[in-house]
C-alpha cells in the first residue's frame, strides 16, 4: 500500500480491493440457497388417530342440551350482527369488535339481544316450569358467553337477577305484571343491590325505604353519597325497571334489607323525576354493558311493589313474615344471587376451554428450535415444559366441567332443605373455577407468545373481559371464608349433638383416619382410593386444626367472629381442601358411569393429573405432614409422566369441548395464511 496515502485514503483503497474480490468470486461461492418457507400443517395431519370418540367426552363434559347449544351457536354464527369475518383460507370467525368505543359496544350488545329474542332464544326462560327448562336456559347462556361476556352479562342481569327476583321473591301479583314482559324483553330490568359503600356486606347497605301508611307507599331515598347504587348493569342506558334493595323502615323500626320494584325510565327512555343516573365510565373489560350509578330522591312506589314472598307490609303498616328468624329471612332475600354464582362458575369453565383449545391447537402447529443439528423444528407441545404448562390446565377444565354440571343439577332440583348446601357449593365453586379461569387464560396467553396479545386471537382480551368474575356476585376471598365458616358450624353441630356428619360430602369424617403408605409408587398415585384418602385426610385434619385454633382465640377472650378472622390462614387452606375433594368426588361419580375402554382410560389420566398437580401446587401436603419430602418430590415427577401420557390425547380432548371453529380464533387454524399480506390482516 502506498505509504504516502493519508489514513482515509488507505481505508478507501482497502474497501476497493474487497469489492473487486467479491465481484470476481466464482458464482458457486457467492450464491446462497434460500431456506424454504414455513408452511402450516393442521394439527389433525400430525396427530395420532383419536383413541376415543370426542363426542362421547363432550356428552360427559357438557352434560345436557347439546343440540340446543349447537343451535344457538348457529344462530350467532349466521348473523352479521355478530361481526362475521373471513380469515386464513376462508374460515369464518365471529367475535365482538373491541375497537369500538363503549357506547358503540353497548348498542351492538342491545342489537344482538334483540336478535336473539326474535329468534326465540329466550322463550320459556321465566315462564316455562321444570328443571329441564332451567338447564336449557343455563346451557344457552353458557354459549352466549363464549361469544361475548358483555352479551352474557346483559342477558344474565335481566333474566337471572331481575327476572329471578321477580319470580322467586315475588308472588302472583308480581308474576302477572312483569314476568311475561320480562321474558319478551318489553321491559328491561336491572338489579340495584351494590352500593358505593357496601358490596359484599349487603346487610350494611344504606338506601332506605320508609313506609307511608297514609298513602300506602314506600318512599325510597339515597341518604348519602356512599348509598348510591353502583355498578348496576343496564342502568346507565337501557334499563326501564330495577329491583332496589333497601333497609325497610316502618314507624321508626328497621326491619332489615328488603327488595322493591321501581321504574327508572318512561316509555320514551327518559329517566323519571327524582331519580338521577350516571355512567360508571370506561372499564378494563365488559364495555358492552352499561354499568350505572343510581340516586333516589324520595321516590314513591306502591305498597304492592314490595317483593313479598318472604315478608309483607299490610296496608296499616303491620310487618308480617313467614320466616321469624331475621338471619334466615335475610338469606332468603339473597337467594337470586345463588343462580348468578352458578352461572358465573360454569361460564368460566367454558372460557377456559376456549383459551385451551386455541393454545393447544397452536402448540400442535407451531414449531420452534430443533434438538439435532439441521433437524426439523419441534412442535411446541412436544416440549415437556410446554406440556407441563397446558395439560394440567386441560385436566382441571375437564374436572371442573363435571363440578359445574353437578352444581347446575343440584340448583335446578333444589328444595328448601338444600339451601345451605347450595350456598356452600356455589360459593366454593364460583371462587375456585373463576380463579382458575384467570390462571388458565394467563398461561394460554403466554403459550401463544406475541400472537396471544392480538385481540382477534381472543385469549388476551378474555383476561380483561373475565377478570370481573373474581369479585362480582361475591368476592372470591369472602366466599371462601363463608365456606370455612359453614364447615366450622357443621363441626360444632356434630360435636354438640353427638351425631355423625351428614351432607356436603363430609361423611368421610365419620370413618377412621385414612392411612397413607410410606412408599408411594406410580400405581398408588393413580389409585382413586389413594387420591380420595389423601384429599379426605387433608380436609379432616384442617377442619380439626381450624376448629382448635378458633377455640383457642375464643378462650383468650376474642369474640367468635374475631376468632374466625384471626384464623384466616387455616380457613383458606380448609376451604381449598373442601373444594378440591368435592371436585374429585364428583368426577369419580361421573367416571364410574363410563364403561371400560379408551374413554375411561383418558378420564383416569385426566383425574390423576388433576390430583397430582393439585398436590404439587399446594404447600399444605408438606406443611402439615400428609406427605413426606420424598413423596412430594415423587409427585412432581409423576406430573411430568402424566403430561407425557396425556399429550397424544390433547387434540381429541380440546375437540371434545364442543366449541365451533368460528368461536375460536385464526390462531387455532392456519395462522400463517391469516397473517398473509393478501388476507388484509391488521
């Protein structure tokens, strides 16, 4: 190189030589072979032949009214009101347009409700008697919730809260006046219980209804800002009537919380005088529901508008009730909430199934990395870590489906004697199933990677839409505390009366303490007897520990309520133990009715995986000494083995969920074509 050149000149000369060399290089060295593009292969093309008919598992999981479910899915899928769109090779999908503002979403919800009413979806929901009619209604609402939570809530508030209150807290005069118009959506009802200052503590609500014996009317008033009715679904835009929960005052005496019918708007949609309604505003989800706040300024409603099945006020102001005990009377007024909790619980399982169907199908078509140099990339679901993330959730969804069916059938066949058990079961299952739904959706979102963030792929937006289930119609933590308190009361009653336990599945407490073997093997882990023994041992021990701890606090001078509060850690463990044992027991009963064969084998896998992962995820088995450290470590290994054995059945299991392709998402099918430039995806 010429030493007389400057540094910049030397750099320029070097670059020139490199460029000249590249241009003169032989074509065989300069050219590179392009890598082949990825192509989509449907999961069905890679997976082994199904070991069992998915339709048979669907019949078990859905439990009832399969034809009606398919019909209402079709009603939604065929209507342009449900935002039909074609993506990924011409497949049609339906889901709400979440890009719309809240007012547009609300009006879209109302148009869909009107369409469903015209198609006869709600026919008989309030006027047709019998358990089968109630089960049909629940099945249809589950399917509507798969499309859109706002749609399900809008309908649920109207039929399950307003409508159920009229039907089950009212009498003939209320039924004749409002039931048919409610079923036909002539009037639109809402349910004004929650206040700004009181949610779970309904006894403490501050709205007042004072009886005026001269005019034979109730005067309903919001005495302070904390008494404003809050989060009232349907109130902000559309509701014409509401059930108002208020403290009943007669001649200066407070008779407690009662329910009254009040009209909110006239036939033209104008809010009536002395009522003020405001919007709750934009929410993280559920913006297709018009949640509102309501203030009453001494409005007057006729005496006949008191829902009087439980208690009544005679024209002269005399208060009469068929239930003398104020606590039992109060519980009767809360009965409409039970149906709401049942519906929320079963709906949450359906949503988990949607998330799992999408994530599992994606995991069976998306590849990443290879285990050998130049080898093919592996399917996501062939990685043991991916199996551990998704397949235990699949097992839980299946067992929770059985639990939901048990709860529904118990509710529709209810008798007054079953009220306590229904409250306990619905509280435990509503909390457990909705918590699990959020866990499932989060894991499915992550398992779908960045695609899980796209609204059209549903899983991510579901997290925001269904988060509310954890706190409405009963805060989950409060509900589980009620479960523990009820079990404590059962324990005290059995001790006091010196009678065996009966009901709630607690009969196992009457027998000997289960003995867990020291050396646990895979075959023992999978034994249904061992599984029940382990869960019963935990529940029995925790109930005794809880009762003992509460007694110790009482002996130190604490009130019973304070003692229960101070024992909340054991209360949480006990409620969880009761619920998990209940779910296992219910599934075992369903499993027992399935003949030997491939389906039963898969049910045993699902059940064993549910039990093993429940043990693996709970510190209580080690904390309280039900299992040794070595056995807990063995449980963890068993989880991985079970995941591996369930892996070949994963597609068949999600196919058994009975959710039409249109209600999944493009990510569950040809996600490459769905994102192609020619598809118009954005």
